């Protein structure tokens, strides 16, 4: 195992790695170099990316509502997500998603192609949120959008000089068990 001095570690081109960075390195080293070393990003994005961001923002808002309800001793049980979405909050949740889509569109980086549009993207997010409300899990959110940086070790147990950065969408208590949730649209 190669040992690095603190001075060498400070000169590393990246301070941490993420799942995305490691996957990019394994599949396309040129792209990894461009994105994570030179920090050059292709700013254009398609409908699926803005829909995913809008969906995440809306769920983040929803789980913050649940967290607030729990602080008020509101019982968190199977119907809570559906209840919160039925009590007029769904339109607020949808407004959060719509605001995120508008923000992305106004940045000028979205390419909808010939058939896409902000309205179609909002419809996709709305349908996904409706499905989520109907199939609501029994989650009590402990942490929302939790950011964690952890040390990484090689197979011999030696500490590697670059940490791993992780962002959890949701860390929750599900009947006394801790669940880590990654929302996908």
C-alpha cells in the first residue's frame, strides 16, 4: 500500500468521491477527468433530470411537514402521508415541484426536444406524487437530505486518502428500525 503524506493529500485533485464520481470513473475516465478534476460540466439537462429534481423537492417539503407534525405530537402512522396530501397540502406540494421546474427552465439549460414541455414534466411529477400518496410508506423522517462524509478503507483495512461523500434523501424510523431511502422517479 502506498502511504501518502499530509502534504500530498492536500494536493489531491478531489477532496472526496461520491457514488456518481466512482461510477463515472469506472465507465468513462475521460468524463471523470472533465467533471471531477477540471470541474467542467455540461449545463444542459433533459426533462427527466428536472422532473427528478422537482420530485425530490416536493418529497423533501412533504417530509418536513411530517417532521413538523410529529413535533406537535401528531401520530405518524400508515395514513399520515395520504392525510397530509389530502388536507390541501397536495396543491402546496405540487407548487414546490412546479417552482423547481420553472427555476430549471428559467436557467436556460433545459432541452425539452420536440415533444417535451414544462407542463408535461409537471404532469409526470404530479402523477408520481399521486402514486406516492396512494402507496405511502410508514416513515417518520429523522433526517432529510442528510449529507455525510465518511472515511474509505482499502481491502487491507488501510485508510485511503480520499473520503466518500453520501447524500441520503431520507433517513427514517420505521417501527424502530432505521431505513435509508433514495427516492427515484
